[in-house]
């Protein structure tokens, strides 16, 4: 008797009935009912998953796969269950790859059809239609929901699988400044596209539902802070260089979730990157650092966030010094401003940048310059971006102070509770700004995205230090605790979205009506004008 091997794919939140029912049907089938007890089923049923680790299906049922995709024997029939977990598998390159190798005989519940279409498995009669794809057209308004990014650092190739929201008009656009686009396709095959002036326009159909677009491309190594810095083993995408590493929307208000997979890492090196960024994040946030890292487990916050640090072995002492208070700082942020949204593991990664560049807010694994690894302020500052800058995004580049001024204050507040006073250093930085006609500028200029941030005077310590001083003086008016509560309320209302600094100022005035006029005067003095309303009286070293 010929035996047919049936593979049932299982994954997180798969619908239990969709895989348990078929498992039983295939396993109890007999060709001769009279010999049921003495003969076997003509079907061998196996469970297949991304790995052989236990999988929790919908409702909490745990199953143990028989095979991983990588070592699964040839299947005669592949069954993909439906359920809520199917949505996540659309963005999972491993599941799509396995589904795309499905044999001629096949079966699946209707809810899984979209996954199989993305994998290129379904015939025209299964999913979709034979209509021609629409022409390429520019459309920046159609929202991006999720990007699944796979990079090969050896071949310098990438694949972005992007979930595009339904829109009133067809088409979608991405910035692709330094990328060589090889192919663009949707669930039903190739899509029409064009590349013009660093912009990729795609003829994404208007289907009444989200559409998945797959973009294959090649990227180039960058010598400066403009993408993948192969020599340093780092990505640097701030503020708008994401387009040198993957198709993106670099505007600060743009936010989506991400999954990442990094291949082509040299033997002996470790790639530190988040496999998932589960909350909406700006396009400069996905990041990777590669090197001979040592991993240090720092501890866990009360909320369960596990903190770590990654650094070269020679930097162990500096890393220990700089991260000595990081768990307590993170715990203060979580208990004071709200839950951390970017995963249950976070931490600092040593970055081999040139001297003088402190850090970059790549959550959950933010980068800290190698020469700043021993500075608690840099670690605390970058960690705080999980709440402002990333958690609450800037609506416009002119709102840079909403990000940097707020987290500079938060870092001083958190470290102060650990006995680390960084206000003297802040005062000296502010003093140098106020005395320097070339360095000083307005911390919250008018307009929205009218500036190129990295070419503007705002790209400086001005929004950091003037912003921190603004919040410090508001705290002197209303109390540090009440200000913390007001910042927490603002975070709660705007987390996962973009906001303007003027909104925060207005909400502070509403929270403290008796001090509203004084808060407005502080905002005018520290944020809306060039001259400093006061200069810290402190004996500071030249710098």
C-alpha cells in the first residue's frame, strides 16, 4: 500500500480545529474498514513549523512539531491552517518559503488562502484574478502597516515584504535612494513599477483590503553615516537614510511594525538586531550591529523587561560602568511613564562610531558609541526614546525637541533618583550654546518638514539642552511628580502615533491651569526664540 505524507503547518495562534480536525481525519482513514485494527492509514501525518520548538496555537494549546521547514521530508500534501496567526505568517519569510514549495496535491482552509497567495502557491482559480496590474503611480498617502525585512550582508541583497493598507487610490511609493530594485511583485505576480529620482512608485491595486508587496533589491555599503556601514559593522539610518538600506518612508510621522532577519554574518561575529519590532516605529529604528560581541545580562525590571548589553570583550569595564543603573532607569520609565512597547528584551549595543557621537535610539537594541559606553547618561537617554521619539513619534522634523528635549529631561530625572546628578553637565552644555552665536538657534522652529534636519542648525545640542531646561523649569513650577504624571498622560494619549511639541505644551497648560501663563512664557523663552532667557551660572570647562 502506498503511503502519502501529509504535512500540516503549525504556527503561533493557528486555529486549533483547522489542524487538529484534518490530523484526525487523515490519521484514522482506512482503505478497508473491516481491517481497521490490523492495517495502517494510507496517510502519514506530520506537523511542520519554522523550528521544532513547541508552538502555542489559538486558545493556548501547545503542540510539538515533528519537523522544521529546513529538514522536512518531501510532502505529498501540505495543509496550512487558518486563524488569527495567519496574518503574522504573511510577513514570515520562512513560512512563505515553505508554502511556496507546496506539491500539486494540496488542501487548505479559506482563511489561509492569502498566505498561500503571498507564497506564490495558489492558482488563478484559487485566489485573485487574471486582470492586469495597475500602472505605477506616486502615492505617499497609502499607509504602510508592516515591513518584513530580510538582509544578506554577504551578498548585499535584501527583500522587503510590505503590507500596504487599503487606500482610496491605487499605487504606493517608497524612498529607495541608494537601492538597485530587481523585482516587485504582489500575490498574483509581478507589479508595475518605476524608479525615478530616488523614489519607487508601484502599481499597488486597490482591493478593498491590505495588499502585500514584495520588493527584491541590492544595497551598497556606505562609508559615512548614511546606511549600512560595512567597515564598522553597523547600520545608521537617521534621519532619512533608511532608503539606502530598504524601501521606506523616512518622514518622522510614519510608523509601522517590522520583522527582521539578517543573513551573511561572518563566522565568529554576532549580529545584534530585533527579530521583531512589535509596536509602530519610525523608519530609522530598524538596525543591526555586527561584531565579536560579549553579551551581558543586566537584570529585569518589575514589569519583566530584561536588560542586556553587547560590547567587545575589551570594553567590559566601560560597559559595566555605563549600564550600572540601566535596569533601575528602565524600571523608573516603566513605572512612571507607562509600559515599554518594543519587546521584553532591550539593551545597549556598543557602536564603533567615530568619537563624539553619543548614541542612536534603535529600540529595542539602541546603539551607544564605543567611547560613550561608560557614560550612564547616554544609556539612559537612548532608553528613554522608547517613550518619546519612538513611542510617541515626531509629527515633523521641527518637533525634534519633543523627542530629544523630553528624553534628556527624563534621563536626568531617572539618574537623579539613583544619585547621579547630570544637571551640572547639562548646564555647561547649555552655557556653551547660549554664548555661541554660531551654535545657538531656535529649539522649536515654525513649519512642518520644511527643513532638512541633518543640514539645519537644529541638528545640534540645542533641542536637547533647551528642551531639558524647559521641562526642568516647568517642574520647578508644578512639581517633578505632577510633571511626570502629565508626561505619562500625554504618552498614553499619543503612543503609537505622531505628535507636535505644541500639543505637549498645550496639554501641560491644560493640566496646570493656574500655571498656564508661566508655562507659555517658558516655552517662548526656551523653545520659540533664539536668545537664551537665562544663562547657567556655573564654572564650566571650555568645549
